[in-house]
C-alpha cells in the first residue's frame, strides 16, 4: 500500500506532554507552570505574558486577576521573539480553558447553572 507522507507539523515540540497556561489556556508551555513541589517554572507564557513565580509570587497577581487584565487589554499575543501559530485564537484558547476548568469542578461539586428569570 502506498503511504502518504504525513503533513509536517511544527517540529518544535520537545515533549509529548501538554502544559497548559492556567491564565490564558495556551497549550504550548515548555514546562508545567508549577512542579510537584510547587516550585514555579519561571517560564513566561508566550501568549499572555504571565511569568510563573514572578507575576504571581513577586507581583501578587492571581491567575484570574491577570487574565482579566489580559482580556481587558485586548488579549494580545505577548511574546516578541516567538510568533503565534497561524490558527492561534485567544478566544478559542480561553474557551477551552474555561471548559476544562468546568470539567474539573464537576468532580468536586455540581457546576452552577445560571438560569435566566422567566
Ligand atoms: Zn498564558
């Protein structure tokens, strides 16, 4: 059987695990934001610019606070040295982050459902 060559994807991926930014949902962090002992990676998220261990520990901003700022300033790509993927979309990214957060919450207690008053 003739084999079709697989389309080359970005060959930059160094690890097979996905590290997702808890602020913006960017899924190409080089390292987990926090390791098992809670140590910060000091990595700067290319997407939102949050630096784990600095923005939170040194500047005292929570993920939620920083995310809110990022959204209010237009959800711009942060890294100057690295370009976003062609299909990068801040809103899609945030939506998948919200979804995974919702799914995680479901384990502990039922998600809150907001019903519009009739
Ligand atoms: Zn981020």
